[in-house]
């Protein structure tokens, strides 16, 4: 694969402007794993279409990022996109208007069913611990 990010072809972050991506929670998850072994893909972005459903997973591993393995995780939930767009590592993720962390990468274990969107946070909390409810808005935007 001739990936421009891996080959260092881009000297600046190419996503100068992009629209916010919104969705609502359709499933709330509870559970933490210490040795999950998620293999984050090297690309820094994913295009998401309206009405798709994807999973949000939280990690507190500070070295997590594209091309890395993530082990310590907490499951937040699944959300349905109400407004599609492009999401990028470093984008902020908000639940009920509160910042929960930033996107650190993507895992394709369950593709083509859904993408695991990995969010880096200071605290590794599940959907239950975050007080998540069905229908709650999830917002992903450029910082």
C-alpha cells in the first residue's frame, strides 16, 4: 500500500477544514479489558456515512495511536450517524456536550460490520460509568 502518511509524504496535517460528525447512541456497553490487543490501522482518518453504526472504545494508554496496539480499554457503546463526514485522529469526542477524549485511531476487527473508533481519555470509563443513555448525542469535531 502506498500510504502518504506512512511514507512521510505529507509535511502538514491535510485536514484544514471539515464538518462536524454527529450521531446518537443506540447501544450502551459495560466492560473493561486489560489485554484486548486492538491493532490500530495506520491511516489517520475514516469516512463515515449517514445511518452507519460504529463502536466507541475508550483507552487511557497515552502512547496509543495509528499503527499501534491498544490493550487497556473500556467499552462506551454504539452510535448511529445522523450526519456523516470524515473523522481524524486528534478530533474531539463529546457525549451530552462534555468532552470525553480525542480519537487516537481505528480498529477494523469487525469490518465490514462496524469500525472500532478508539478514543484516548484521561480516565478509562464504560458507557455505564459515563452515564450514557440510548438516544444521547455524540459529537465528533476538529479541535
